[in-house]
């Protein structure tokens, strides 16, 4: 088997390196899957597979330079390229409805962007930070959705702070 790796020109794989990469990729997929599951359950255009693929891609874009250069890559430059690219992907989920004068898909676009950030964090080895980001993202998507449902809305669909105060009955 050693001859095969020498013929390919890369040397025998390091088991510890492969396990580290597998753990990071698996974490990116699983954590983004939590966010994607919520979007899938809500029947949004970008669901489970989309979020998992975005996180996997972001993790791969992060891991490859780290592994090739031994961790000395400039991660800030990687983020500078990755974040706008994912923003462009998320823009495809946004629809403007002229007849209703509103925009749909912003939350889905934001969740795609966050899936990339989760993948980047996991890919760079910061799995705890990726997990924390996932927990906060899920809490925003689930808990705040319940809060939004209980808020009165204006005809434009926006909540009104004035509607949340109790009317003055002392008059």
C-alpha cells in the first residue's frame, strides 16, 4: 500500500490527520443540519441538505489550506472570500413581492450565511464555537418565531410597539 501512496506522490496518509479532518467535517455537517432541520420543517426553500452542503463546503474551504500549509494560512483572507460568496448564494432565496410590498426569504438567506459560518468554525477546529453558534441560531429561529406569532401586526405585516402596551383605562 505504501507504494501506491508514493506513486501518487503524496505519501501515506496520517491516521490522526484523517480523524481530525473527519471530525471537523462531520461536526460542520451535523451542526448545520440542526439549523437546516428547522428550515426543512418550516418548508422553506433552503432546507436540511442545503444547509449541510453549505457548511460542508465552508469547512472544506477552511480545512484544505490549513492542512496543506500546516495551519499557517491567513484565515481572515479566507473569510473575506467565503462570506460574500455565501451571501450571493443566500440572495437567491430572497424574493420581493411587488403586489404585497414585502420581502420573503431573508431569514432563509441569513440561515444559509450562518450555516457557512458554522462550517468555517468547525473546519478551523473551533467546534465548541460552532456548537454555540448553532444553539444561538436555533434559539433565534424557534423561540423568537413563537414570540413573533404572539405580537400584534400592522397591515404592512410589521409589529407595532404601541400595540404591545395596555390601553390607558384611567380616563
